[in-house]
C-alpha cells in the first residue's frame, strides 16, 4: 500500500513525516509518477578537474567549486573571478573619475571666462 505525505501528515496529526509507516520504507510511501527520475550514480565534474559520483535527479552535473578546491576545505585563499568582474568594476570607477575631472575642468574654464568678461 502506498501513502502520500499529505495523508501521512493528516493521520499523524500534522507532525513530521515518519521514516517508516506501518513497516513501509520511505521509498514505498511516495506517490508514483510525480517524482523525477533518480540517478544514484550521477557524475559531478568540477572546474578544477575533479570528478566524483553522487545521487541526483540529473545524470551529469557541472560545478565551479568542489571540496578539492574550496578554500574552506583546502585552507588556501583562492579568488574565483568569473568574467573579470573586479576588472570591469575598476574600469567603471576609472571612467567615472575621468568624467568627473573633465567636468571640473570645464567648470573652471567657464568660471575663468565669466571672470574675464566682467
């Protein structure tokens, strides 16, 4: 017999979903035809070159950082700069400062011209 989670919650008074109900394991309790296919041996590829398997609803997964290259696990600081975000920001700041300097020079030149005409 299969039970859905809503039925289990209703029969248990809204409490948590138990791991086993009446001798059924959790896999027997879920509804049929509404859950995605489960891949127990999904391959995970990291940008550092590490490859491992894990359970997932996707068969092939690509990640940027894994436990082999993450600073928390390796103890080394490593900057991950996708598409040069820091460089783009620095270029925007430099362009804004150049525009401010040009505006200041125009304003001073205009003030000098106005003072010479008086």
